[in-house]
C-alpha cells in the first residue's frame, strides 16, 4: 500500500514539473529571419534589415524550377537608436513575431564597420535566440540592405547563397575566410589579435537585381560576389586585402585547404591539395620576432612550358619556384597588415603564450609600436605529389 502511495505521489510530482510547453509558439505566428543586415542613417541611427523566408514561395520555386512563383524572401527594415529598439520597432511592419533561431548570416554595411562594430556584437550575443555561430560578412562598396535585396538564381534564399559561396570559396580558392560572431567577439576582446572578415559585393545592376526577373535569366543582371578581406583595428574597419595577398593571410592563419598557385615565371599551375602552417614566437634582447613555416602538397594542374616530369631535377626546380610564389603572397600580406598597423594574424597572442611576462609591457602598444616593426621570417616547403597522366605534354611534342 505504501508503495502504491509513493508511486502516485511521484507521478503527481512529475506532472507538476513536466507541465507542458508553456512557452510554445505556433509556426504561423513566427517570421523566420534567415539573415540580418545592419546599416546607419545619415543622422546616426541604426537600420536593421530582416530577410524573412516566405515558406510557400520557397517550396513553389523548387517545384517550378524557380519559375513564376512569388519571391522566396521578403525584406523588412526598421530604424532605432540601437539594435534592440530597431528590432522591436519592426513589429509595426510584421504580422508575425520575429524569430532569430534560424538566422545564419549577418551583413554589416561598410560605413557602419568603419565607425565601429563593438556595440553590434554585444547586442547580438545577448539575444537568447541569436546563435553566435552565425556567419558575418561586410557589404563592400554597398549597403547591407542592397546586398540582402539581391535575388539569387541557384540557392533561392539569398542568405544561403552567400553562406555556401563563402564556404566553398574558402575551401577551394583560399582568398576568403569564414568567421562567425563568436570568433569576432573573441578577437575583439584580445589585445593580440584583430578581427578579419570577408567582404561581399554586388556585381551588376543593383536595381535590376532586386527584381524577380534577375533569377529568370541565364545571365542574371546582378550577382553576389565574395571579394576581399576586411582588416579591423580594434573594432573599426581600416582597410581591405584582396587577391593573392588575401590568400597570404589564410596561409598564415593555417586556414588553407586547397588553392591554385601559378608558379614563378608561369611555368605551371600548382594545385595545392593540403597545407599546414606553424607559427612560433621568439624573443632576443627583449625584441620579439615571428617565424612562419608552411608545408604544402599538391599536383600539377597545367604546364605552360616544356617540362620533363621524369626528370627529378626539373620537378625539384618547380617545387622551389612554387615555394617562392607562396612566400611572396605571405610576405605581401604581412606588409599590408603592418601598413594598417593591425595584427590580423594573432602574432600578439602567440607572443603572449610564449612570453607572458614580456607581453605585459607590450600589449598596450602592440599594434602601433611593436607589430609594425616585428621581424617575420617565412619558410615554405612545397611538394609535388602527382603530375597527371602525361610525363610530357602533347603541346610540346612527344
């Protein structure tokens, strides 16, 4: 009898604790925000732009091959003295509750980034719905609003197009970098590492890119293109690194997976398939220095002059030229960062971990005094693992 009473009491206690979904929200009451843009008005107020999914139109676009259905996303914007105010004021325009749990992209206007981004990330991090794994990009030469309004042909949701393009570009080409909110916050809080964020630009007509006809042509009037790395000093954008110099940044940060390097004098195209970078700090007479060692392995993708791949000496000579080309990119990246006086590579953090006592006297002046004068030594080892099906190209005879 006592056992039955105990079981009944236990069940009653469970019923009070497991009281159901007290905070439940129906799907038809939510506006799913997939991307957020942040701009500023001329009088200094924040403008938040919300890219909201139209679920019925996304399904229709897939079934019709992106045909005559409605647009897959809608754009809403609101203005406020801060991000919280702008977010709340958006309720005046939306018939549903703004829901950030599926927001995977934040686009920051270039002008906003130049003024400073500290307050932005504080607001995003404090939002319980917002994920710190959301990707961040800078709208280069455009506003965040214009970027989010461009309709894209392959991935019907523009935010997904930007995210996937950035991911594949980083993996295959290596001139852009995928950074999220959490990483940027850590960099902003560190005196020895400045943030670096990829840029996205609009190529073509901005006005035509906002229309549905942009996704109904074989050649869209406007495309979104990943281009360049934004360098920050503290929380302000101070410059851009593009092209092969941007790739030099990824070499240093050990973010390089695959890329294609044209070796010196354009002898051949070297396809990098794996790479590893190690960075170490040294201290001599109270003066810090950095050594960078890069190991790369790859294949020959093309040859532009006659090379005998059965001859080890010619392969060795080609490897040395590839090493020289990679080193050139890395050195150029360091030079550009030194000119901007911002340590985007985290050399300061490496000095701190190796020499914590000496770092105490350096950290306050690291970017302005020590980093621009820092000695950086670069060594590269490049290995050719495969040369393709032919040892001698048909272009130069058998």
